[in-house]
């Protein structure tokens, strides 16, 4: 007997991530094997899941992935766990087009019971109709229980518990309102600051959850016999072996999808290097520069001129390199930070990246490049300023609703670079990636 559940919220800001991290750590502290998942394209929450549970968190995304692939992923990882915890995205029913791609959509696809998180700040019994609405809005979604956040006192909780009972959903407890229960923010979401005392933070939340939430009842309500799903299917074709693959990974470059990296392991030997700290590149037939926070480390990245030279030499010798968002910024002539300081970079793309002015660009993207379709997600505050003889985009980009998007994809020699965080681990949609690596 195992348990699995999806933590969904009535709205963004209800405390999904805080609750998820606390539950992951509380279950881990009990000696249980816990497998985390994250709905949607987020690559920051997944890193926190790993820190809390000791296991890599896996994205489930109905825009970038096929349903068959998502089912197989869930089976692959859940069968090895005692408890499977999936964190939703935004509000429970918020998707890229109505309910499509929402946490509820994932819960329906995988038959996962939902634990609803409700922000109870400045409300009491009036949460009853809200909870009732979530229970009855879509009968294919099973709301197994509710947990309240930002609760002022036991007396406050008594009103909330009665509201849940009258709405027909069992209340499993609450998280009290505390000023030090929030993760500090960066300009791109949750902090990745290595100085943040993460273990202390998650252990504190876990202790509060053990005290105020009935974890045993939660596990009982979400118990099932087994996951009757097919295991991951074998590759549809024989995969190419491309030799050694170098992936940038350090404080500045760390926004990756776990399964993308696992897929690279199927294609060759994966090694990691640091544009911040290393003076040279490892030998490689393919280099991946993922996104991250290069603007926070601009001075140090700029000072490592030996790495700039190695990257330029690799590219001029027709080496294949994929750069996404922060990785693309690193290939620019320079990066200007939010304070107006400009730092020279690798000088591959004939443009400059700047954080002035900071403007959020966010959303799913479909890129049409040559005869191929590429799926991914765009999330950044920077922009690029073309220099003389700038590169033009080689792809047409569209939003999830088919509206034209000004999201470029640049090609220079064998470099592909752009703002889109691309997904290539699903073999039903990755023809473009295999063609790029083998052409």
C-alpha cells in the first residue's frame, strides 16, 4: 500500500511550495522513500524538492510533453517510492488554456487525489462555499482533503474546520501564520541563494506540519494498491551515440529539467563544467549551456577570459552548442546588470544582454524551426540589444494559444541559442533534437 497526492491551491500565493517542502521533509524524516513531482515548467521548485526529499523532482507538463510520456514518467518514478508528492502550479484549475495543463488536468490524467491548500488569511467560515465549489466544479477531480494556511489561532481554525465539514471535505489541519515561514524571493521567483539556511527552514516547517497536520490521516486518505501503468517504453528508434557531452553546472547555470539530463545520458557520457570556475572546456561533441542567473555573477563570469576563449574556439571549430536563456546571455558580447554595470562576455552572438529595464517575459512557446516543432517555456526579465550586423531569428515563435511571440532562436555555425527553455526528453516530440545532434 502506497500513497500519492497532488498539492493544489485555491489560488497562487496560498503556500503550495511551503507545504510541499514541509511535507517532503517530514515524510523523509520518518524514513520514507518520497518521490516529488512538479506540475508545469518550473525548474526552481524542483531543486528545492530535491533538497527537501533527497530525490530528484520530475516535471509533469501537458504542454511540453505527451500524455503517454507523462504516464510513463509517473510510473517510472512512483513505483520506487513509498509516497509520491506532486506540487501543482498556480491555482488548481489554472492552465495555459482554461484548465488545460493545470494541476487539475495532471491529477485527472494520472488519477491523483488532491489535497487543497486554502489561504485562510482574513477569512473564516466564508471559505465553505469556496471549498464546496472546488469539490463540485469538476467531478473527475477528487479532492481528498483540505489544509489551511496563514491561520491566526486554534479558535480561527475551529471556524475553518467547521466550514470544511459543511462543504463536504475533511480538514487535515493547518499551518499557523508566522513571519519566518516564507522563502526569500529573487527577481525570477524563489531564491537560489546558497547562503539561505535551507535545512533549518525545511526542518522547521516539517516540525510545524507534524504538530498541526494529521499526516497519518492524509496518507490513509490517499492510499492505493499500486500504479497500474506501463513502464517507460523503449526508444522508438535506436538512439545515436554522440560521445562526450558537456553540461554547464554551477551557481550561475542550473535551470534544467531533470529528464533532459537523463536523456543526455542515453546519448553519451555526460560531464559537467563551470563557466564560473573552470579555465577550460572538457572534450565534448556537444555542449549544453542552460539558463540560470548569469547576471548575478557577471563580474566573475566576465573575468574568466580563458573560458571565453575556449568556448569561442570550440564554436569556430564547428562544435555543437545549445544555449538557453542565461546560457544565451553568456554568449552575448556583454551583460549589463540592473545597476547599469556592463561586463564583457564570450562574444559569440552579435548582441548585448541587459537587465535594464527589467520586464517580465513569460509563457509557453512553440518554435517552428526548419521543418521541426520545438516546445518549451520562456521566463526572463532581461532583453537583448542587437549590435552591427545582428543575427536574425531562424524560427517562428507562438504562444500556447497560437499568438505570434517575439521569442528569437539564433543560429551561428552549429550554435542554437535563445530564450526558450526547451524540452527534449519526450521521444514523441524530440525529432528536432536528434536531427540537430546528428546532422
